[in-house]
């Protein structure tokens, strides 16, 4: 047997006044890795924000940062795990490719990012 007390008034004081929920998407997600070369001063949060602005991107998570052999001086490699998902349909490879091309165009224009090959 367990017993606990919950102070609802204290929770209300620190909780947001509006709680938002999203429905569970019933269509499958597509996961891809995106490896970028950027100036060493570019923050991963800036890259992530731009990637996640695409309407088909459900999430983007950095999983690797590398500086050293094979990467030019003053540059770094950042790799993201990107999840693409639409709420109303299963995405095609063509749709994901177009979304990724659009993301790369914005990353290049706004942050000088190049795809790491």
C-alpha cells in the first residue's frame, strides 16, 4: 500500500496556464541522418531550429559533433537524426527528398552549412 499527498495549488502555481496536446499521428515516420559541415562558431541549436521549421519535420536531434582530421580548420561536422512525418498521410521518398533539399538550401543560405560527404 502506498499513500501520497498532492498539493494541486502548488502545482498550479508553477504549471503553465494552458496545456497543449497533440494527437498521436497514426502514419509512419521516416528517419534520416543529415551530416553537415559548418563554421566552428555555429551552434547546433541554430541548425536545429532551421531544420525543424520545415512542415514535414517532426523532430531533429543532434547526435554527433566532430572536429579534426578530415574536417577543415575552423569548421566542424554536426550530424542530426531527423524524423519526417505528416499527420494525414504516409510520406513518399520524393516528398522527404524535396523537404531535405529545401532544408539544405535554407541551411546554406542562412548559416553557410554544407552537406558532409
